[in-house]
C-alpha cells in the first residue's frame, strides 16, 4: 500500500504486513420511547492504568464506517472563514470520500483496555467515534459545525463548536435499544447548549468548578453562564485588554488537581493577530497560577497535559510529543511522528496523539515539520505512542476526507458508544424525568408513530 513504509518508520519494531480487511457495520435507530431512570443517566468514566503488552507485528486494515457517514459518502470542507489562525483549512471545491485505515494493533488495544476514543476535525465538520468492532476499528461519523475542543468526565461530554458549547450525557437505557441491540454500552444524548458567538473555541476541560474554555479570539480563559456569551476568568499577563483580535493564539489548557493550571499560546504578542509574525519559534507554555512563563521559543505548541506526575506538551510545529522540566523549561522529546501534532489524551502508558497533514500555507510555512517531511509524507490520523519507550504501537490514518484534526478524547470504560444528534430518532423519543415524575408515567403501551397517509396533513 503506497505510503505505508514511511508511515511506520518511527516504529522501532517495524514489520507491518500489507493486508487489508473490509467490513461494513450498519446501525439503525429504534422507533421506541424511553423514560430514563436515575441510574441510566450517567456512566462513570475513570481512567485506569493498565500495563498492556507491546503490540507488534501489526497488519493494516481498512476501517469500517457506520452509515451516518459511510465510506461512499462525500463531504466538503467548512468555509475557512469560520476557523481561526492555524485552524484554517485549505478551501477545495470538490467533495471527498471519508476513508481510513488502521493497524490491527489498534482494536487489540481498545479491546484489551475496554475503551474507545473521540476525534474532532473542524476541517471536515465531523466528530469521529472510534471503537473496536471485533478485530477491526469502526469509525463512526457525526456532523457538527466546526467541532473543536472535547471534554469527558463522569458521563458528561462537552463539545465546542463554531458558535456554541454543547453538553451531552450518557443514557444507558437508550444505548441498550440502539441497533444492533446489546452492542452499544453508551449513548450520549444532547442535554443543552450555550451560544457563545464566534469566540474561536479551542480546548475545553471539566474542572472541579465546571467547564473551562480556551477563548482564542478574546485571548482568555472563560467559563459559561446562560445569561452571557462567556465569563472571562484569566488571561496572560501580556494581554492588556479583552478584544476579538486573537492576539496570541491561546489554544491549549491543562488541569492539575482539578484546576486549570497550564496553557499554551503561539505568541507573546498584544496586537491583533500579532503572533503570526514569529509563529515558527514564538510559542510559549504558561503557568496559570503564577502567570509566568515555563517554556518559551516553542514551535506552535498545543495540548498541554498534566499526567502521571509530569507536564506533557505537543510541539506541533516539530511534530513531537515531549515532557517539560518545570524548573528549567527544558523539553525532552519522547517521540517524533509524521504530522503536525495537535490533540492529546492518555490511557495507561499510552499517548493518543492527533496528527494533521499540514500544507504549505502562510500559517504553516517555515515550521520544522514542513522542512523535516515533504507534504506527501505527512499523515493525518491518531498515532498511539508507548510513553515508556517512545515506540509507536498503533495508528488510525485517514486516507481521504480528513486532513486536519484538533482534539482527541479517550472514553474510559466505554467500549462501543455513540453520540446522538438532534436529527436522530432516539433523541426525539427519549425523555429524562425526575424520579418523582417517573412514578406518574402511564403504564399503557405507547403506540408506534405512523407517517401521514398520502395527501393527508400531518
């Protein structure tokens, strides 16, 4: 398969067979009404730390796509004016199929750990649910307008989009009714949304006091209130005022002990889009608590994370995963991967890293990854790195339709979830009620909905 040899150069074990397996998975939604009990409302999600065996000698397989957006479906890129700065996709008028391949080690890892993960791609306008279906990885697509940051905590899922933040909760009873029955273990149903306006939402995170949002356009961290578009909570010391100017391209947020603690930005500038002039080496990592720099001179950093007692960061312009010395600001590279790194989560000793296939544009020109790899060798997908050795143990690679990824979010304990949107029948026929109201629900059978007869008004 073309391009496979380079895609696996970083795997020190090597040896990837070029076999391809094709599988189609059909999901049909029931026409039933569900009244949900209290115990069905949330499914706890706590990250375990299993020590998986090294997964080597992997073959490459084609990922089956669920028919919400199957392999034969087409997409067109979002209007790039809806995105901001490094999230501007190259406009192309033609539609493209959604197609991906994966190593056989990916479903092995998901099956062994009993989890799945989500990927957001603002460029394709999709949220991708990646889950094991036997010995293959199923990619299930849901459509959103410019999906960006993802945050999961104890059954709650937050998704930042172009104009709002949407919150979903897991409903176990609905999951049990989804087709094929007895396969889904979680169904995220929409609960509410708050319209923020076009603030260029980047990362979002569930802190102990609620959801925090990286508000890139106004160069601040904010929280939400139903009365307002957003509530500013913090900004870098070099940002002198709030304004819709994307002054430093604040983009990443890390929690520590349940509180916002570290952020990344692409510059230290206080002017309208001032970060662009020195994007290749002007990035920084900041301690929120002290509002002081931890590291400077970085190449387009994203996705800071506090995990396993260490501060991690993706130096996106270099295509690397690194740890950061809090005292010196020194970065230690754990792995180099073949793409622009953006989107990071962990499960056990494994890092799930989003890769984007950046092109030669004004935003991305001059950064190390464009000099290290020619465009045909840059990949888009999710690469899995063993943080103990730096070895690549699995990957999901998009071959068409998806070139830019923003967020990766693991779903601990959820093997085969789905995220339902307003156009799904299960959403229209599922009702969440207080316990006292459930006792008053009629026991009569609920008749099936019937479509109006021809020439009959609905």
